C-alpha cells in the first residue's frame, strides 16, 4: 500500500480505499462496477474529515452498492487477485502504481496483449484474403467489438483478448470485409461467409453470447461490430 492511501473496513459498506491526491480540490467518492469504493482526499484534508464525509454520504453509497449486488454476478468485472483468461492463458489481476481499481488493471493487461497480437493478426488475415487497410488502432470500447472507418482503418476493441482466437478472427474479418463493402448489404454478408468458410452465421451467433465488460461467456448478449 502506498503511504498516501488508507484502506478501512466498515460494516455494511466493506473495504473503502482512501487515496490522497494533492491536486484534488474537493473530496469525492467513486464506486466502480465491482463494488469497490474509493474516496479521493485532497492533500489539505485529514483522514478523519474524509471519513466524516463518507459517513455523510452513507445512504448514497449503500444504494449504489445495493445496485451492484443486484446485478447478475456474471456481469461484474473481476476484483484484485482474481484470475482471468487472456487468449486462454491465466493472468492474475494485480494493480500497478497509479491504478486504483482492478478494472483499470484489467484494461491495461488487455491493451498490452492486444497491441502485441492484433496488428500482426490483421496483417496475416488481410494477406490471406486479399484485403487492403490503412492501419490498425486498438481502443477501449464498451459497446463495440470493432469498426472500420471510411479511410479503411480498422479499430479493434482490446477486449477481444477475452475471446477465443476464432471469435477475434471473426471480428477482424468482419471489419476487413467492410473495407470493400461499407454497409451490411447482401454483398457484405456473402463476402463474410466466404472468408469464414461458410461459418459466418455460426460465428455471429457464438459472438452474441459474449459481452464486453464481462469475464463470463454464459447467457450473455452483445452488440454487433460495425
């Protein structure tokens, strides 16, 4: 733990991480999707005063935590110490300096893996099927697996690293086909079916069971790639 942090356990609330930020002008409370509570404390504010601030917002905090608990557990992001599968490889969620929540560490892990893997994979699939694109950009997206711009640049979600390779390939191919057919017309779907070996409908159905920001594949639904 850093010396400018203080973690306190409260009955009914659980662990609260107080983080001193000398640049902050006001105290604030943040609760992420995993139900982790973080209180930002300006440098001129004491820990005791920060705790009083938390207690003054107790009803609000409890309501937010209740909402988190009501969600299906399958939709929650992991917490620090959890093991996730990144391209099938077990990876432990560990916070680095400057990270306050497991969610931040998770996206950092996926971003690093995505930068190492996806550009080369796009290049390989492009060469195999005769596509031309102007570049690959790795992004953090919470509603799309990928997209293709009017200049034929491919945008890919780093969350693809949570998918098995055959599904991430499907997303890549989906976007590469868009370099020829910008919309989802008949020609687009015929071309996608051709490059996926006649399995486009099967792969599309499987992808729909996955959800961005969720580490469990069962009983989940997602938006389409564009």
